[in-house]
C-alpha cells in the first residue's frame, strides 16, 4: 500500500485512528511502512527493542509468551484494523511479549521516533490514542479475570459465544484457531481443552465436528460462561 491518500482513508476506519481529521491521517500515512509476513513468521521477539508499532491490514497476529518450560500462553489475537505494540513503542522499552503471523499477514508499521515527532506536532492524535488505549486496558483486565476466576469449560463457553457474535453465526461457528492455539489462548493445555469440549458435548450444549461447532443450547452455554449452575 504506497498511495498515501488511499492509506489515509483506510486508517480512518481503524480502531486507533478513528475520528481523526483527514489532514492528520495524511501526516500519519506519510511515515507508515507496509510489511509482509508469511504464516508462522516471527514479527518480533520478547525483550527485543521496540522500534515501532503495527496496525493489521490483512491476516491475523498472535501475541504470546513462552515459559521457561516451553509452554506458550497466547495473550491476544489481532485481526484486520486492530493495532498492537504501541505501548512499548511509545515508552521506549522492550517488547514485553512476542508476536507472530497466524496466516499470511500485511501490517502497517509506524517507526517509533517518526511517530513521536508527529505527536509533538499534533497533540490531538495523542489524545485520540489515549482513549483507545484505555479501552485496551479494560480488555486486559477482563482477560485477567477470565484466567483467574473461570475454569476451562467456562472460558471455552465464553470464547464460543464471542466467536458466534464476532462472526454473526448464531448456531454454527468455525474455530478460528487450531486446538493447540485455542488451548494456549484459554490458558490451558490441549488435553484439558479436549475434556472441556467433551463435557459440553456430553451435556448436549454443543456438537463438535472437526473445526465446526454447533451451539445446541445457547442459554445453557451463556449460563456456563457466567458460572451459573447448569440445569439439564
């Protein structure tokens, strides 16, 4: 994407830059760089220097950490028009986690120093970003609550309901992650995830066929996600 005017219009629809004037978006577009990543390629590694931040043009990116024992914990998955790594890029510290492409991905990259120079000239951009970052903080608080207070079947129920809403699929959803990736995203291991799917299937709440999941009883799935007692 090399056309500055075209990029400006696209950035106007993203979470991070929505609401900015076209003149400001043109300035932002002038420092942007397009980067392509094949499936599985590492975008940056934990503790490496944060040289800038990214907005997803196409594809999906996982943000993850790996324990000393090799266990991967997916912290978040970003899709089209979502942004990531802006906090370490702005505060000048290292990336606190790693990022990799889940599929062929195009990213719009904003170099740290060039973007900081622009913020000094256009403080309204910084205020707009602050509002967006506050929403991100709320999401992280929700993630901590999910991992701390909900068991795996509850987390799985919440994920399936959110996937249904995100894809506008009321009764049938297709998993957008592999079983191992989904287990990592839910803070567990594949064997425990399989047992959670088995429990939901045995209880008649869902039916699983490969990556296809039929939501047989949304009310009970909702109750499970909220930690309410299931009634057969």
